[in-house]
C-alpha cells in the first residue's frame, strides 16, 4: 500500500495533469525543453538500448531520449495514471511501440535487476520520501556502469540570481500556478518542496552514501536547475 504522502502527491498531480505541460513552459519561460534535452543527452552518453524514465509524467523526457536514440526502448514509470494518459496522446509512429508507460511507484520498480542502461528522472525526486528508497531501486535496476541522471530545481535554501529566484518561488510561482490551474495547493506545494530541497553538495553526498561510485553535477540557468549524474560501479 502506498504511503499517505505518495497518495496525496499522486492525487495532486492528477488534478493538474491537463495543465502540466503548459505550466512547465510558462513558469520556466520555455527553458524546460532545453533542460530536458540536456538530461537526455547525458543519460545516453554510454549508449545502450533500454532506458527507465522515472516520474515520467507526460513523457517529454521519454520522447527526448527516443529522439536522440531511435533504437532505444523507454520504460516510462509514474504513479499518477492521469499524467501518463496525457503523455500517451503524444506517442505517434514508432514511439507508440518503443515508449512503454507503466503506472508504478518508483520506490518499487517492476523491472529486473541489472536491466537498464540508464535512468532519468526530471523534477520528480523532490516529491518522493524517502529519497533513499529511489536511489536503492535505481542501483538495483541499472546495469554495471549505468548512469542515473536526475534533473531538479536548485534548492530554495541557496540564494540564486541575487535572490530573484527566491522571490519568484515565494511570490510569483504559486500565483501563476493558481491562475492557470485553479489549484490553490499544488503550486504552494511546489514552492515548499523547492525551498526544502537539499543543496547540490548535500544531494551529491546522498547519492554517494546510497552506493553510487561517481557523482557529477552541472548547474543550468545560474543554478535554477541542476543535473546530477550518478554512476553505478562496473564491479558487482
């Protein structure tokens, strides 16, 4: 049975699913497309034919992976069926058979051990407690030497862009989210999770403690988002 937190977050995303893509583009000033493209590029650095896209949502990352490597199969997992249903509408041609949406809790992945060349997660790790459960599943699912690539907002505990980012979180983001989605809670929740999220060094330490052997991080847009790339040992 899913924890109450999991149910609450899944329900929240279900309420805003039809506005999700629009709000991503509006709230990021269109930069989210580029951030996801870089995530896909880094995830595919070592090649391979099987990718897991966790917290896959409306499948934008899954499609970015397929765009870069048409031979790859992407298993797209999310615990909110409404989000995946919105994403299924984007699957045309070969993508319809090579992107496999699955409703699942990413803390209990329905995949074999050592089966994925890479794992992606965009703007999802903030919503999962405890994060260590996801890291353990990533390590189990990855093949030796595989990459887990996590794209996430910068911590609201850091002063970014001279404090402009922090003001945006506290004042602007929730108001725009409410206007478009008419959901008072969802974008207050988003701002709160960003404010509480670990700093880059703290998240790197979490990944190393989880068992990854190498962790690299790259900031984009002055640290508004950060890409964390964690590698599984090639020795089992």
